[in-house]
């Protein structure tokens, strides 16, 4: 019984650390990264789940994966046109 407990505890901590590391590497805003790191490490059961549900910008990720880096140029060009108007 103790082995199962320690295995689950270790797995939970590893998942929390992985989510915190992902936030550190991929969040552009340092305040957002620090916030997600704190949530993941203070709440190791719920924090990583919340981060993977709400912390990852899936719209930008899908745009990057589907069209390559050209989508960012296209979006930047559209934003530049909007600002000129």
C-alpha cells in the first residue's frame, strides 16, 4: 500500500513539474508564466490539469501547426492594416 502511495505522489509531483516547466518555456509573458508555475506547484493535483485546459493558447498553436510560420506574418499584416485604419 505504501508503494502505491509513494508512486502516485511521485507521479503527481513529476507531472506538476513538467507543467511548470512547459509554462516557463512557452509563456511569453513572465507574469503569466510565474502565475502558472505557482498554480502547478502549489496545487499539484489540480494545477497541471488547469494549465493544460486553460493555460495553453490552442488557437495560436493550431495556426502555427497548420500553416507554418507564414500564419504569423499573415496575422501581423492584418493587424498592421487594422492599425492604419
